[in-house]
């Protein structure tokens, strides 16, 4: 396995973002587990001012930065405290939306971490569910033990930047438009994260990440309670204030939002009920992306309208300066497992915006059309998650990632679906898919002829390293595989090279050829002083 910095032996891949990969690792000098984030691009500063400032942070909800350096290939890396837990992405993918109590507990810990970082001049600016981790004990997440990762991972965009590097579903409008960012930009991301925890959805979902950024700038998200009716009105108000487009209308600081979250949690019933979300569809894992800057727009602060009971009729969509109104009958609470169809309204006509939701139903303007009684699940195996999501949503179905498993396919490739392709299901049904984790297991090729193992490595999604090591083992047949590097059974990223150690030809030890000693003749045994005479007779 690869060693970086002369001491950190990289192990399994923990996660990947838009610019870096994070591996579990072992610090061989101090014999302790760590995490190592390795940048994908060669070059860049090893420890820029942001990394150095973040390395000075010490807080129970922040994964500490322990070291930094550069790989032999010239890639910068950062060594982090390894947290034994799961990211928010993974937790939601396994169990769906959190209870209100758990969601507030997790975000409270995140806000504590942000408040500490802000007090020391460090902004996150790319907070997302992929860089918030919750400790796991006996297989159960512990919301009170939440850690913020990658605090030095991003920089504030500069005015005039053509691109921004962000997780679009959680980016504040000022990040999307490359205008001035500050502590309140992290407050916005914390509000988007809270929205996700409560509902299983980010505030805005679009197939194109650039469209998500435009929605962050110019649209108002539905209230969390529209998707999860158990969410209290006080929590709706916290989310609405955190997601205000104008930073001046948000909470002034992470500490101020933390106080509001604590107050809301203190009056929750115990135990808090699990929210009934709209199908609990969990989006594909988020990642940081490089996206074009969005043009700034003037949008009035969002308002939280009085809560309507589920079953009311509401749909208002503003298009240009005209208002086109329609009605959609919402399912009652008892049927909410498939998702109440709610679209938020806007009272402003000066800045009209379209506010779609994942499960909103268009109201036909012509004669009423009969809804299909059943939809056929499409073939999904082999598609990536985004492609599978587009395929099912085009039919009026929803997608959820049920599990990630090791396979030879690239990460995110769909390996199976339930219900199976060809099945007929009601509109709005959930299709659960199993996807590739991006990791595979090195197969055992010991004892196999070296020139025949490429097929086994290909089948495992691995590449045979053209260089071969040899070793002498007298009992092994020359040309057969003795072992591999990495060894058989190791979990490695798909596409990793595997080097073979092959038995060398054993040359036999040379042995001396036996020689025969001549038998002495009678003459040789005679008196050496005697001189031979002609005829062979001894001299008298």
C-alpha cells in the first residue's frame, strides 16, 4: 500500500469529493489510526493560511488537523483525526430522515464547531452532509457525538471569479454569485443541512448542479413541515431564517442560531416522533463541484406563511410577471408515506420565482386526464445514480439508495433494484437500488500461472501492474504466483494496480563429478630404486 510523508500508510477509501480523496491510514511512526486527505491535482500550497489556522483549532466537535505534506507525485495532503463513525450521507441513506430531536442535536453540535472556528477566524464555506460525521456505537449513530470535517477545505470566492467550488445543494447565495462571504454563509449551509436531516431532502433538488445554484439565489424552498408534518412550526422558522437570501436577515452568527436550536429542542416532546417525510428519498451523496458563478438577483427575504393543514388545496407558481394558479389535492396524513404534494407560495410579484418540489404534480390546463394505474420499473442496472434517478423520475417514481456494496464497477453504478425491472407499481412509488461502493477485493491468485491471472484481476475491476517481482521458493513451480501486492482479500479502489510476486526458476546446485583413482601396477609397487631393464626384468 502507498505510504505518504514517509509515515502514513494509506488504507481503504473513506470518501471522495470534487478535489480530493480521503483514506483511512496508519501513522507508522506513532502507531495510531488517522485519516489522510490527498488532493487530486499536483501542486498547490501544502499548508496555506487556512490550513494553518484550522490546525490550531481544538474543539470536541471538530476533527483535528494533525499534519500536512506532499506525496512523491507532488500532491498536497492533510492528516486528520480519524473519527469512528458515519457521514450524514451514509446515515440518511441507511435510515432516512432523522427525528426532529436528533436533527437538532446534530446541527447543534455543528453550530458549536462553527462558532469555535469563526471565533478563530476560520470559515468552512463548503459545509455538506459528506463532511459531517456522527460517531457510531454498537451500530447506532450517536447524534451528540458529531464532528465537522474539512474546515480548511475551501476559500471564499473573490469578486470577478468565473467559477466557484462548492457543494451546490448547501451553498449560500453569496457563494453562488461570488460576492462577499462571511460567517453567515456557514449559517446558511447549516440551515440547508438541518432541512436535509428533517426531511431527507436538501432544500433544492435539480438534475443539473448549476440549476441548484440558481435556485439558491432566486427561489424559496418549501417549509420542512410541508415534507415532514411532524416538524414543529418553531423549527420551520429557524430553517426559514437560516436560509434567508439576504445575509442581513439570517442569524447574525452560528452562536445565535445555536441558541435558537437549543430553545426549540428544549420544548420538544420526548420521545420525538419520526417525521413522515415524502417517501424519505435520500439524494445521492453530495460532493464539491466546480460550477459557473450565478448572476446575482435581488430577492426579498422569505416569509413563513401560517401553517396549512394537510389536505388543503395549494399551488401557486409565478411565471414572469403573470400569476398562474392551479390546485392540487394533497393526500391526507394517513397516506403520507408516498409523500404529500406541496408547493410553497410566494407573496411577491416584484421578483417572481418558480418554486417546484420533488413531488409536485403539474395541474393540467386542458380536459382532465386519467392518471395511469401502474408504472413499469425501468431497467437500471449499469446506470450511475444520476442516470437511474433521471430514469425513474421521468416516469413519476422516486429513487432511494438502499445500500452500497463492494463490486468491480465504478462507484455509484447501479447493481440491482427492488422492485425488479418490468414490475408494475403505483405512481410515486419508491425504487430502492443497490450501488457499487467504488471498492473491490483483491482476488487470490496464489498458485496460478502468472500469464493467466489477468482475467481474474479484470473481473475484480483491477489492473495488473506490468512490473513483476520474483522470489525463490524451491517447492513452488517456476512462473506461478506466490502472492500479490496488495495481498489477496484487501479492499482497494476499483481500478487499482496489483503487482504479482512470481516464483523464479530454481537452478540445481552444481555437484562435483566423481573421479576414479588409478590402481597402482606391480611395477609401481616395486622397489623404487630398481631401474627397469629391457624385457622388463630387474637388473641383477
